[in-house]
C-alpha cells in the first residue's frame, strides 16, 4: 500500500509540473494580424526599414505583419497610439532616438520607460556635418575659424525638434561655441535642398539621406558623429578626430512593444530580428540606406533608452531649453 501511495504521489507531482509548463508555454505567435506602427511619413528610411522588418517577420513567423504610418509631433503621435494598444504582441512600434529624446523636451502622454518593453535595436547610423560644395570651409576647424571671425554671419540647418535639434544645438552651441543662426527644418529633404542650394550653407543631419549627394559631390562632409568612421565615407573624419570629443551621437532604429506584452513574445521577436539583420540581403539593404545592422537584446535596448534620457536631459538643461 505504501508503494502505491508513493507512485500516486509521483504521478500527481508530474501532472502538476506538466500543467505548470502548459500554463507558461508561449502560444503560437502571431495568432492574429500584427500592426507595426511607423511614427513617420511613408518613404523615409524609418518607414523603409519598418516595411523590411514586416516582410521578413511574416516570412519567418507566418501570419500577417503590416506597417501603419501614424506621423506627427516628432513621432509622439504614433508612440502614444502604441502605448494605449493591447499588450498582446499585435502592436509593435518602430522607434528612433526621438522615442526617448522627446520626453526630455516635451510633456508627453506616455512614458518611454514605463509604457513600453524594448525588443531590440535594429540599425544605427551616425550623423554628419555637411556644407554646400562652394562653402569655403573644408574641415570643422575651418568652419570654427570662419564662424569666430564673423559672428552671426553664417547659418546652419538642423531638424526642428527632437534628436536632430538637440544634437545640432549641442554641436554648434556647446561644442564649437560659435554665434551661428540656426534655421530649423521639419524634414530631411527640404533641409538638404537648402544646403545644396547654399541657402543654409552648413547643416547637421543623419547620414543616410545625405550620403548619395555627398558621393555625387553635391554636398561636402566635414565630419561624422560616430565613434568610428562610416564605411560609406571612409575619408570623412569623426568629430573626435576633427578635434571635438564628446559629440558622438548615432541615429538608432529599434522596435518596442506596449508594456505588459508577454516575455515569450518579446524574446521570440528579439531572436527573429537577430536572424533578420544577419541576412545578406537585409545587410545590403541597410547599407544602401546608410545604416549598419544591429541586433541587441531587450535589456541592452532598455539600458540605451535610459542612457538617452539622462544624456539629453542634461543637454536640454545646459542649453537652457524649456520643457513644454
């Protein structure tokens, strides 16, 4: 009788363990359509990469992944929509640095840390200081000398809000410490057109949209903001090499999910993205756009977001900007 009792207890224990595993085992994913929100207009590099991710995730996981463009407020409109979506893996958000930087300059209706679970950084690209071809400065040191010799004479183009605004202001005001007139633009295309035409002879922008025109000789690159030189422009020095350390800033594209999304789904997405960005055709496409493939863990991306908040909050304070 005692032997039967022991066997019965063991069977009950195994049954309980099986039931526990069944409860924690992730369901098949995706079980319904997955919306990837791109918080920027169609046609830009973020949109292109979002659609590339959607295509590859659909090929690898099955189901349907589609991109929805919800542009506005420097990415805050799309991020706010994602924050209020069901945390079941059916909504994802493609992010740039503005995802964290926006919280340092604007009062948002979401918290980039509390309302989201990072999945992975997908790609990175440095920013670049460019001039029109006929502008006399051929190096950052030349630019510094010109600006100091004629305070208030020269203008530079920069993005109007978010990461682009803060990085350009940090470079010119806190780095070079020169008196130049800032001309804000809401998009990369008009900013670049203005610089090519010499209306704003100097500009600060993410490298990808400027790369083709730099290679064609329609723009001159003075330096890039990465910690290393860009493979696309190996002859262009970094800002540190040009004599200005502390100006490193990479444009990062990533993927996040609403907070509360089950960890098995987040882990699965992270693993699939790591596979996707390692594919030769994806690497080539990213390189064509001026990006380098990245495959971080969820924890690494979470740490990057928190670091961005700390870094750019201090820059906002040093610049004397008001949070509105």
